[in-house]
C-alpha cells in the first residue's frame, strides 16, 4: 500500500467524520427526511423487491424514514452482517420490526446470525452503502475495513447480476474534491445526498 495515500486517507476520514458529527440533531433529521424523499422517487427503488441498507452510526446519515417506507411498501429489507467465516466480507440478513439486534465488534447493531435469514448478494436489487467521504468521480472512502469493497468486487467484475444497483448515501458535507485511490477501491455508480444525485 502507498503509505502517503494511506496517511492522506486517514486524515480525510478524521476531517469528514468530524464534519458530520458536528451536525445538529435538527440538521441530521432534515437531511434524513430529504434523503428519504429522493430515494423513494427513484424508479429503481420503486421497482426493487430486496433492498440492503444500514443502521446509522458515528454521525452517518440516518435511513430510518426510508426503512419505515420500505416496510410500509412491502420491500424486503436486509442489513449487512460481518461474515463469521470469511474475514472482511459481509452477509445480508433479513430485517423486520421483530428482528433482534446485537452489537458487533465495532459496536454496530446487526441482526443475530441465522442461516435462514441470509440473502445472497446476487439476489439483492439495491444495496445502499454508507461512506465517510466521496468525490465527483464516484470514489468512496469508507471506515477503512474494506468490507463493501470486498463484498462488491464480484459485482464489479461482472460475476453476479448487473441488475444489482449499489448506491452510496452521505451528507452534503462529505463531498471532497478528490480522494487518493487504492487499487482495491470499488467506485459506486451512484451517490445520493440530501440535495443532489451523482451518477457515473
């Protein structure tokens, strides 16, 4: 790994995480509502039967209003769970109002692992990914674990259905001019903020 790029990325993570943590509760709530309105206006979201998303942590933009909309509109909702046997990868487990959530090693809530609740990545219609920062080229900077990059590598290489749509979501303040890239980074085809949509 390029040490300089790694250090730059770490500095950018710290800077942007501070930005989003400084948003007030009112700003967070309004951003969440605005993002939800944009998401539900998307034809691909309207048509989707299976949607993976996340539970907000560390100042991430909340998807709670969108999750409620999904449940009300009979969308099957899934949450990422750290894979117990394949380090650095994710599984996707069904999430309903009755789902029992437990904290993982990063203190992020996820469903308790049950094989019957797992959906293969290839059967997801939409995957909504959190991010720390992004640029206008579609580069996504995550928390540094590489979970989404590893999980989406098979999609990126065309090994699973191309009908899967990965979407990044973020606060407006998470946009950067550029992000130092690494060879394993998977750019996203679409990133949505409360005020704008970016397509590549």
